[in-house]
């Protein structure tokens, strides 16, 4: 593999890490379960959301994780998690902030993931896949570690679709010769806007099982899954 | 690390990915939970089952994932997932198909995983381990993402054992000088047949806790969730 | 990346793997859920706890997993898991042994993880992070695979903190020029002692949500954790 010449600017990467950390801490602070999270638990979720996307991207690309090459990533994610905890303590209604940050973070990690994959020579489809995994991977890790149903798996999310469309637009733009930075900005905007519109207008995909609805209606639900 | 000269033929790899994708979509379509899966959720499970084995194998081997070097893998997994959804809509009783496909997919991913590990110079035991992880890893990811109990962990599965025996036979055959392709075919057949026989005759491993049965008999099942 | 000259002695690594394997099997044997674990399930948890720390460390460092370069790691983890099952059958009260072994295993994996990361040139903060992930990663995998709430996420654990302090002491000592072996021993002792003291004196971190206690007092617990 040739030496990658492309480097996502540190400040851009740290913004994504920091926003992810804040978002994760806000989300975890709002968690109401039988077993509460302690401060450490909230901090871990903040770090998972801040670092997860970059780590998953670099694991899939088989390169040494950028997020572990400098002290700044972890310090930023940890500081952002603390800041998120303070915010959660100050405000009562944070849902809009959490959703908005989340949409932006998905856009950022998706764009960075796809861009890096393209620079490393991956074809278009896997490059988009890496972007989507980077975008939604942190959230999957968060849900699994917190024992919640994985958000992207359930009706009404449009998570992965938003990330996928944004990454596809970015990758197509780059293939067509658009400047890397402009393509990344377009991809981020597309993902963020789709995600926000989906939340605002409560758009969801058709249920797969509407195809054989009668069977479902007869059967009772035998495998309980957690409710959010 | 030397340059690997061994390449699993693309068509063989794509067959495994495609069958995995169909199996995953069928499995996910049959899922009855409180929260239904949408089409995207079913597609994600199809892609996880189609791509998971190869990704886990290549992560453990620390090589760039083969499944991300070409557009074909994701297109095949995605197309297979769609096909699986259609099949699930057409038929009412798919359990036999799901189990049969699953046995074959385990065999394929196990054989490819162990073969690639041996070519990269791993000793026999870890090569078998990589094969088993490739075989069962997709299913573990599926169960975790869907919020189901992990199938290989519970009485009556014989999942990992089937994969382990098949991979061990393959690896031993290769060490004894048998042609790589013949060894792979033998390994696939062994795993698939063991898995199918285990399902048909409902064979399971002895419970570990039969060893101290009395204690269990006295206690009721009181700790659904462990407290540390 | 330059060729790493540092090698954790095989015997030390195998001790960590073996103790992890025993601990995992003891833990899994003690599990009382609706769905019991069979022998294979107990063995898998033993192997996960024995191998998990090293695998996660090497994945994060993007190096070929040491634990897959020799037959000894898996044979040790598997043998230790079997031994753990026998122990669990012989004794009725194993909780103290499980907790003690766990504290030691966290210390060992943390120290090896941080040492290896420093040798590979990682800065201090990510080196500590790799150590903590190696220390607690096996337990997270175990909890996820067993369908349990992830232990490090809940009030009263002080798991990750013990690992973090030990790894930080180790890394700081190495930066100050202390011999690598002495630094590792100090790090192991610090982690193990903190973890044991936390268990003995039931020390825990302040709840993050004590910050807005009133809100919690009003609300009932609305997100049930799934019972399998």
C-alpha cells in the first residue's frame, strides 16, 4: 500500500471527535435505566462516540489508527465528555441538541471515512461502506455497551440511509473531479440535512414485513426486545 | 509479512458472501420482536452476515480486508439481502432453508478463514481459531446488533464445534500435503454435515453445570442479570 | 513502522492468558440465567477472557496479533478454561477467587498493553488508552456475548479507573526512565490493589446524575433492561 498523502486536518478531526464526545455524554446522561450510569460510564460513552468512528474506519482500512497517534484526540474526547456532562446538568430539555449534534457528527465521520478510503485506493462502493460504518459505528458501539437496542436497526431511524446518501454524493463528486474539500462539505451537508429532515418529518422506511402482514397479526410477539 | 500469493477465487468468495446475505435477510425477516425491523434493518443484517466472516478474518490476520478491495462484495451482499427479503415474502415456512444455508455458510467462511491463515504462515491452532471466528463471527455480530441472545453460547447449538472440526480437518489435511482445494472442500463438507446432523438429531453438548446439579436444583434461577 | 524490538516474554503473556481463561470459565460457570450455558459456552468465555485483551491491544496497534503467532496461546486459554470448569465444579463459593483473579488479569493486560503501545511509539495518553482497552476489553466482550449488562458501565465498578491509574503510573514511570520491567510490575500492582480495595470497601464513583437528583427522584425508571 502506498503512503497516504491525504491527511484530514487535525482541527477538523478534533471538531468531529469533540462534538461526538459531547453528544455521547449528553445521550448517556439522559439514560434512565434500572441500573444508573456513574460518571465514568458517561465519560466512556462520550469517548466511545468521539473516538469510535475514527477507530472503526482505520480498522476497516487496516491502517494504524490516526486517533492514537497524538494525545489530542483522547484529551479532546474526554474533555468534551466532561463538558457534555455539565451541559446535561444545566439544561433539562436537551433532546433537540442531542439529535442535531448527532446528525452533524454522522455527517463528519461519514465524510472523513469515505474520503480516507478513496485516498487509500478503495473503489467507490466499499469507500461508501467505510464511511457509513464510521458514521454509525460509534452509535452501534454505544448502544451495545449500554445494553440498548441498536438504534439503526429499528423502524424510523433513517440513520444509515442518511450517512449512505451523503457518502455516495461525496464519493461521486470526487470521482467527477470535484475538489476534495468541497466534496466533503457537500457530503456532510447532505447527510446532516437528510437526517434532520427524517427526524423533523418523522420519515421512515417501509416495513419489510408489511409484505406479509397477516402472518404477523396472527402471531404474538415471542422474542421481547427492549423499548427505548 | 511476505506478499500472500494465495487468493481465494473471487467467484467462490462471492458465493459465500451471497449465501450469507440471503441467509441473513431470511433470518432477519423471520424475526418477531416488539420492535419490528424495517427494510433497512433486514438489509443491514444481510450485509453483516455476508461481509462479517471475511472482515473478521482479515482483521484477525491484520491484512487489508479483501471484501473492501472490490465493488463486487458489497453489491453481492446487498443484492443477496434484497433477494432474501423477496424469498421471505413469498414463502411461509423457511426454517429449513435458513438452517441449511447457515450450515453451508459456516462451512465456507470457516474453510476460507483457515486456508488464508495457513497461507499467511499461522500455526495450526490459531489458523483453526481464525476459521472458527470467520465462521461464527457474522452470526455473533447479527445477534448482538439484533439484541438477541448470542446463539453459539446456548445449549443445543454445536455451531462452533461444527466449524472447529471442519477447520481442523482442513488444516490437518493441508499439513499432510493434501491439495489446498481438496482440503477446503473436505473441510466445508465436514462442517456443514456436522451442523446439519446436530440440528436434525437435536444433538447438544452436555451442560457444564450438570457437574453440580444439586446446587442448581436448590436455587431458582434468581439472577437473570448478574450483579458484580 | 519500525520493527518492534520489545517482546513481552512468552511465559508472562501465557500467565495472563491462562489466568484470564480460568477467570472467564469460573465467571461463566457461575452464571444463572434463563438460558444455561453449555460446556462450549463456558469454554468460549474462558477463551474470550484469555485472548480478548491481547487481540484488542494488537487490533488497536494495527500489528499482527501476537496471540495468533504461536499455538501456545490458544492451547493455554483452552486448557485454562477447562481447569476453571473443574474448579467451579469442586467449589461452591468462588466469588472471592473470581474477583481476585479478575483484578490481577486487568493489571496484567493493562500493563502489557501500555508497554507495547509505548514501544511502538504511541504518545502517553493513547498508550494508556490502549492499556485500558486491553484490560477491560475482554470483560466487555464477555458481557456482550453473554447478554449481560456491560460491567464497566454501572455504578460501583471502578474497573476502568483501576486499569487507567495503573497504566498511567506505568507510562509515567517509563517516561521518567524507570526500567521497563520494574515499571510494568508497579503498574500491575497499582491496578490490582486499586481494584481489590474498591471491591473490599465498596468504593464507587459519584453518580453523574447526582448533579440533577431531583429530576431523577420524580421520574420512574422507564427504560427496563432486557431479561433474556
